[in-house]
C-alpha cells in the first residue's frame, strides 16, 4: 500500500507541522485541539491539554481532559489509517511507532511520538518504493520524453534519506525532470560565457551529468559504465568545472595520451570532483567524476587540420584524491581558477577502493558488457599494428613512424585518423599505404557502427555529445 501514498493527507501534515514546531521549542510538547473542536485543521495548534488551564495535567485530572486526549490520538490514528487505505494495511513498524497500547487511556499525544511515526512511515515507504521501482521510467523534459532504465535511477532512490525520498513515481519523474532541466540551463549558460551564474557545486555538477545522460538517449545510447566526450570548443565547460571548491588533480588511466600536453597554459592532468549520493547525486551508482580536456589537434603539424577540442567526462564509483602524482605535476596542472580541496579522512578508503577496481578491470575490453569506454578497441589496435608491420616490411618505415606518432594507442581513434591522413598525404600512391588506410578505416567504421558523433573526434567507444545535444533544443 505504501506505493499508493502520493503524499501525507492534510490531517497528518497538520500534526507533523505542530510536532516540528514543538520539538524546536519544547521536546515535551503535546497536542491540543483548537477552537474548531475535535477535528484538527492545518495551521491550527493541535495538541492536547486541559482546556481550562491550557496546561498539561496529570492523567486522570479531569474526565474532560482525558476525553480530549483520546480524541487527539484517535484523529491521528484515523489520519494514518486513511493514508494506508485501512488499518490492516498499516505496516508493523508503523503500528509499533504509534504505541497503540496507549490509545483510549487518556494519555496526551506528544510531538516526539508524532515524529517517530512519521519516521517509521518514511522508512517503510522509501524501502517499499525502492524495492518496487519499474524497469524503465519515462521522464518528460521540456516536452521531450526520455526513457531511463532502472539502473539509471535506482541508486538515486536507494541512497536518499527516507524523509526526502520520492514517495511516488510522479515525484521521481519530477525530481529527474527538474534536475535535467537545471543541468541544461547550466550547460547553456556556461557555453555562452555566463558560467558565473552557477557555482560548480557537487549538486550542480551532478545535474550537468544528468543532462548528458538525457542527451545520449536522444541517439538511443545509454551509459552505465563508460565516458562522455562533450563538445567544448572554447574549453568553457572544463574551466567551469575547475572552479569547484571540491576539485582535485588526480591520476588516471584515461585520457593518457593527452595528460602531458599543455592546455590553456597548464599541464593537462585529469581532475576529480566527488559527488555525495542521494537525490542530488549521479546516476548508475556513481560517486565521482573524472574529467579533462581532449585538446584541439589543429595546432599540430604547423596548423594542419585535426579534431576539435572536447571535454572528457567519466563517472566512476570511487574517488581518487590520494594518488601518485608529484606535487610539481599538481602545481603545473592547476588552471588559474583552480583551488584543489584538502584531503579528508574518507579519501583514503575511496582511493584504496578505486585502485582495487582499477586492477580488477585492467585490460578489459572497452565495449564489454555494453560499456562505453574511450580506450582504443582491440579491433582498431590490431589494424594499426598490422598496418605498421606491413609498411615496415615494404620499406616504408617513415610512413609507419607517422602512424605511431603521439602515443597513438593512448590517444585514441582521433589521433590515429589524424596520423593516417598525414601519412597518406605524404605518399597517396603507395600501395601499402593505401592498404593500411583501407584496413584502418574498415576497423574504425565497424567499431562505430550505429554510434553517434563525428569519427574524427572519437577516442574509442565513448558516447559523443555534440553542441546541438547540450542545450535541449531538438
């Protein structure tokens, strides 16, 4: 029955309001009926005392007082029965909190008892709601419907304190819709140069990531484990994230081929921002973001053409505030708006779990189990390795060397295609070069089949989010 409770009824809300006010001023406050008689009304004092002295007297002091106390308890009990659709539907934990043994004995109903019952209802309802979540949920955002899978939102519900947890699917829809809309607003403002309108708090950063999940769904793509590559031509999204008071420089096996490059005058080491779990947290049970810049390669080779600048963003289960980065590299990696946060006690456990997770998944196929990781896939690596070997065997070590430039296997498909174009243009008539180009293009096309985004910007199997996807415009 708890799933049918879309909210507390007016009578129960009135009791709770009284109890909240009473507990702030007097933990022993008890309910008394207002001037309107025995039926408590929202906005009135409802708590129970001697109607003549307006004070709590000993039980049995007057028959009138005992009767009023009984009426207060009965009204409270009936409000709960009404919410659950019958006394038999009230959960045992709620009945226990109600102290039914005190009914019809003239005892006053205390504010502490009212709040204990509310807590029991919240805990039961949150537990039942989490257990009965549907496999999918349609969420309307600005007139557009997005269908999220249970794994998207399950952890948000499960990790929200029971008093704050949505009590219905409609409330959950409203929560997600509001957060996605807010995330879009942040992205629009940041890209327009108005990032100062929003602080990069963990909650705001999490809302931005929800907007990315929604953008991916537009192309039928979902990400439980993997990375986003986001259009960020002026670097404003990355710079806004750098302003967070929770940011820190961290080691990462991701974006490895670009971490030693200079971007905006600083070393391009990845950063982390940890996000508390709950209704303002990340999707899919994640607790932190790992982000950095995928640099514009146009500056390479004396202004030659290349992929555009992007934001790399990966949601992960554990933070990595404690990592093997030298203080010198941390200092060299800070942008001019960045102030890294101090270490706290929880960072040691998070970093330990992150390291253990890293070794558990080391060498894993970036597409395994539907993962959307940005690492170059085995198929493309094999095509590259074969092409390099064939070119060397044909006496074209110069072309083979160009294909391998820039730590290419760690820099992704975008760098490989950049190198391939450079090598091909150097000698487009070479037969072995033509075979290499055909082999690499075939592998890249097969890996990207059905995936959105410009191949020239792709690192591996990540989800590509373009400018038109970010603002919410269709």
